[in-house]
C-alpha cells in the first residue's frame, strides 16, 4: 500500500505511495501478537494493481520486514507495466527504517528512495536526527539539503502510511494535523470519514475512508482531490484501495493480494 504512472511531471504511483501520507504515529512496539493489535504485523506483504483513468498502468508491493524488537523496517516497490512502461519506464524501491516505541509511536530514522527512469538512476537518502530536530536529505546530482524541523516527531511519507493504519482509534469526522518532510517541512491534514460498505477487488468490506491533504503538493503532479485510503475497519486496517484525482486524471491502486504476517492470506481470483 497497482497504481499508474504517466510520462508527465512526476509519476502518479510515487504520489500514491510516497506522498501517500505524510504524517505520524501510533503503532504498538514489536512483541507478542497480543501486544501489537492494530495495523501491520512484521511479515505482512501487500500487492497492488495500479490504474490511471481505469487503464492498468503499474503494480506496487509493500512489506513490513522482520526487525529487532523496538524497530521497524518497511520496503516498497513500484513499477510501470504494459504500454505505460514504454512511454515512462519506472522501477523504484523505497525503504523506511526507525524505532517503534513502547507507547506505540513510530520514530523515523532513515528514508531511502532508489529511483530508476529507463537507464537513469537516482538515490535519495533522508536521515532524521530527531533529538536535535535536524533532517538531512542527500540526493544524487544535487547538493545536500539540511532541514531544521519544528518538532522531534516528524515522519517520512512511508512511515506515515503505516502509522495511520496503526492508530488504535479512527474516530469518524475527526481531523489530525501531522508534520512530514519532502524538500522542506510541511503540514499534512488527515480527515477520518464514516465507515461504509464498499466493493473492492477483494470483495465487499466495511471500510473507513481516510483523506490525506497536503496543501503544497510536495512538488508532485498537481493534486485536485485529497488522496483517500480505504482501510478495513478491523484491526489489521488493510488498505484495500488508494485513490486520488490529479491534473492528469484519476489514479487508483487496488489491493489484489496480501499476507498479513499472522497466517492470513487472500488473493484475487481471476
């Protein structure tokens, strides 16, 4: 938590999974299954099909890797497929590392994006010195960027995705305000909607819509609607669908297969 990508400004897939929420916290520390109740468990793997205007354009995978107690490791892959890959080939890997505190909070330590466009490759590495409120962004071919943050609880985009899923309560009609970083610190508004029945590729489920609103667009394709994540209302908070409307059209990523890391496995049957 496949999407689509186009040969325009910046690809929509990354918008979905990197701009895919830029926020914050709450997930129980790694320990027993009883201790860790909400959100992803270590070993979870998610597989998405990505569409642009209803046309298949990419695929994505996300996983929470096994890590030492008190830490987390997240990995994601996005790539274009079919005709889209001929116009705009993308094959990216994204990594996020950090601490998972006893009170359930995620603390970002490092965010890495290996970006490939055809034969061109670029690495971006962001390190977080939470104690001193300093974030350092190093990217191939560019000068390092030092960001002095206003808080010691700032998150990278991938961490936010998992942090939202881990919130013990997703209270309808409430709004959260979190901070994240791109090339600078920016504010993210998270609006939680009313649970509703919704049909998705993996069936009909009771799902909670969570809207992610980043006013500045984080330098990506112009976002004309909030990015919405449809999370299952159960404790796993499965991201059944991620969608938004861009200046280039609507984009959606549908969950088609998952292993929840606890013995549960579901796959779309053609």
